[in-house]
């Protein structure tokens, strides 16, 4: 990557936006040229069509790369929500089991004291 190339996704998308504007300008210029009363100038039409196609390819390639990198981005990859909730559920289950065991112990002690 050369030092002058954009580094952030936002910068790359801003460049795409400028290219899209240029594509629209070229399309408008071509329509004007085709509607010219003296007829279209072949060399100008060829030049503008070539630039148009190259810009479309560049836009496509950049957007494809941005989509691919966005799909690789996993914002919740390091999220610990699931393990924390699992631990909390296990803790509550243990509290319940301990409470049940305490009740059983009291019941057993009650039988021993009654005897």
C-alpha cells in the first residue's frame, strides 16, 4: 500500500462517492455529445466511454472489497455475555440446591431431635 492511499474504510468510500459523481458527469456529457446537432465526435465518445467503464470497474472492485471486509468484522467476537449469563444461571442453580440441602438437613435434624 503506497503512503498516499486511503487507510480507512470511510476514506475509501468517500473516493467511491467521488467516482460515482464523475461517472454521472461522464454519462451526462456522453448524452450531450450524442444529442449534438453536428453528430457525436467518435474520439471523444470513445475516450469518455473508456473512462466511464474504468471508473465503473474501480467502483465495483472497491465496493466488493469493502463489503468483504465488513463481513469479516465481528464486533461481538470478544463479547463475554453468554459465558457470564451461563455462570449466573449456574450460580442460581447452586443456590437453589444448597437451599434444598439445608432444608433436608433441617428435616433430618428434626427427626433426630424427635427421636
